[in-house]
C-alpha cells in the first residue's frame, strides 16, 4: 500500500510550522453542543481532531459548547464523554465547558463596549432581520447604533442583572452593516434569556451567541487549529474579528466538508424526532447512525476509526456510501470474531443411521485463519437443524446445497445424503430424513452449517436493514418529509437455534455466525442463559463482494 498523501489540513499545518506561525504545539479540540447524542459525523470530527493532535504530538481538548441553556442536558454531557472515550480519543485532563468562560466573555464584552465596538440594541428579532438586508442588498444601521458608551455600559449591566424580559434587548458587535458578508452586519453577542443552565443554574439571564463564544473559548484554551465544518466558512471573518479586537491568542479556523451517509439522516434535530416519535426504540437503536446505535449494533471503535481514516477530509460536500462503513466493520470482525453456528430459519433433519441417544463429538476451529483463537466442541445428534434455504426440492443444477438424493457436507461433522422429504398436509416440507457418513474425504461441493436439535439454544436474533428506503431521505417530495422515507422493514426479529456454547455469553461479545454475518450479543437485552443477538453486518454486501 502506498503511504496516504497529506490532506489539505495537514498541508496547512505543515506550512504553518515551516513558517513558525504558532509558538506552541498543535492543539485541537472537539466542541460538541450537549443537545443530543453523537453521530457518525461527529466521529469523523473526533477522529480528525484527536488524530492531528496525536500525529503532531500536540494536545486535544474536549469542550462542551454549552451556551444555549434551553436545549442542553446533563444526560447528553455524560453520554458524549462516554462515546468519545469509547472511540479511543483521549482528552486526558483537558475537559472544558464554554459556560466556565461566561465571566471572562462578559468582561471582554464590556471591553468591546468601552472601545465603542459593541452596543445595546432594542430591535426585536423581526426588525433586526429587516435591518440586516440580504445578500444582494446592504443592511441599514440600527437606530440604537449611536448610543453612548456610558448608556451601553449601563444597559448591558442591567441586562446582566436580569432587569429586562427575554428578547427585549441584545448586545451587538459594531462592525459593518454594508459588509457583503451578512455575518459581519453587527452580529448578536448576547441575548436575554431567563433560563436555567445545567451548570451555571440561574446565575445568568443573558447568554452569549455561538459566534461570540466559539473563538474566544478556543483562544482561552490555547487551541491552534479550530477545525469546523464548511457552514462556518463565512463566519471565519467574525471569528478573526473578535480575536483581533480583543487582542487575544488567535487560533486558525479551518473548515472541512461534513460527513453525509446514504440511507440515513445526520441532523440532531431529525434524530431527536425519530426518538421522540418512537420511529426507533431510542438513541441507541442499532439502526441509528448515532455512536450509541453503532455500538449496540456491534461496531468496534477500530472499525469506525478505520472508516474515518479511509474517507479522508475534503473541502467539497459529498455523500459517502453506507457500504464503506459496513465494509470497515466487516473487515475488522473478519479478523477478530470467533466463529459459531446458528440457524435462523430451522428445518429439521433426522439422521436415520444414528441411534436415538447417539452423539458424535466434533471439533471446530474458532477461526479458520487464527489457530490462536482455539477450538470448540460441537455435538452432532440424530436430530438437527439446517437452514430452510439450504434445501431445495426442485433445485437448479448449480444449487450445491441439499436436494433430494443429493449430498452436502455438514461443517466439521461429515456428509449427509437426503433420502426422504417429509411434508405436512399443506405440502410444506417439515423434515428431511438423511444418512450420515462420517468420512470427510469424499468430494462434495457444498458445505452448510447446522445445530443439534436437542442441544440447541433458542435465541432471539435481530436482523437489520437500512432505516430509510432511499439513498437520500432528506430529499422528500412536496408535502412529504424524511419520515415518509422510513423503511418499514428495517427490523426483523427471529427466534433462532444457536450452538449451546453461546448460552454463557453475557452481552457485548462479537461472533461470526457461519455464512450469516457478524452478530453482537445485545448488552442490555441479553439475560443469563438467554443471549440476544443483533446482526452487525452480513458477510457480503449486496453486490456480493
Ligand atoms: P447537527 O447539525 O447534527 O446538530 P452540530 O454541528 O450542530 O450537528 P455540534 O455538537 O455543534 O453539532 O458538533 C460538534 C462538532 O462536530 C462540530 O465541530 C461540528 O462541526 C462537527 N460535526 C457535526 N456534524 C458533523 C458531520 N456530519 N461531519 C463532520 N463533522 C461534524
Ligand atoms: Mg453546532
Ligand atoms: Mg446543530
């Protein structure tokens, strides 16, 4: 494999280092807003930021961007930390909260007011939009833009003291109402909001905007590279303006394209809607693109990191095929998951030449290429189950599994010949009567999996398909929403017959069920002696790769 080429962010960092732009080590951060669970798009940002810190022997912070009291909760703060840690991104002792900077941010706001760079404005939201103008039309100055420093300081102090109702006034940066960049037309720095904050309680009745908070938080923490998604590109001049006017350490903002995946949605608002309206069982439903969901599906941190590495970073928005994510976990589990046998749709087979209580001990490797994973004993009995699909009464020539009069190999046991097909009144095949031949050396084309009927364990198995039935669920026709694109067949629950050795699993183990895919013992629903299996991914993708 040829070494991966440097992406545009690495190139920018290399150039800065060569030019001695920062007098400190590379320092990145992941800045989630604690208003939902993380999704695979966030995983990309986490891998990117923590990966750069590792590569350049720098530092990586986890910072909660918790400036919006209305939508944020401790539950999200906890789950986000757990997911970031699970992904293997280590922030060590560098866990921060933007809300810890509220005092400093306020002090800086006072400084900007004193310098004549910020003012208190009494326009309401609608008026402010009207004054702001459009892309093609310059804005107009707010009638409050000319307030004196003294008046502004007084009003700001009273906003902070909670004297005014929600939305009555804002603090705005005084920049340029004619700027071609609408973000520079006197953006809001503070809003009045009498709301309880999950960390600062009722201390504050004004809250800083994203634009006024983000760069300064980066600056306080000594971040060098503030890596964010493309929609912030035209906020960068504002990011730079605040750092420059305040004369503080000035990180470099670099934008990259956000990750979009086929057959799913990635906005927290939509994911929340799926949960609240019970289209899924929760944030950790294995069909969700959340880290929680992927974890419960059986994805490994390695596979998600490998996926993020493989898709790379770009400056152009694009949508990545879900197949790539599935391939990443398939590859990792192919290497690491022990093999077991399970039958999803059982068809009974009777080996007529074995005695009622006769047993034959078979030894199967846990992994065909990895002897170090050991072996296990599997017992063959007179009655067993095979997959309904593995028998065909009127089989085409190329069908190498079991057919009347035909032979097939039972994995690890021997060869059986189908002598008789038993049917019920409706013509449904209910049983096959076969002869067993322990001689392995005979040549037969097909090998199938099986489990002993009296010894098998009944286990619930969940098979998943895409949560949405179209590649781009967000593109819904007039009058429809993404919800109309939900796939009604995204979950199938079966009672399977599995190897009895699986009875001891506690939840959290990963296996390949031979010929069926990779399965994960559900860590929540599995009970002692009753494992529940979620299919992580099939063995091959739909293209038979
Ligand atoms: P959403 O739009 O899903 O609500 P967000 O960007 O508002 O996401 P944040 O909690 O603010 O969510 O995101 C934290 C970080 O993760 C930000 O730096 C953001 O740029 C990054 N991020 C969010 N979504 C993606 C994505 N799909 N691909 C890459 N990075 C993302
Ligand atoms: Mg955000
Ligand atoms: Mg958002």
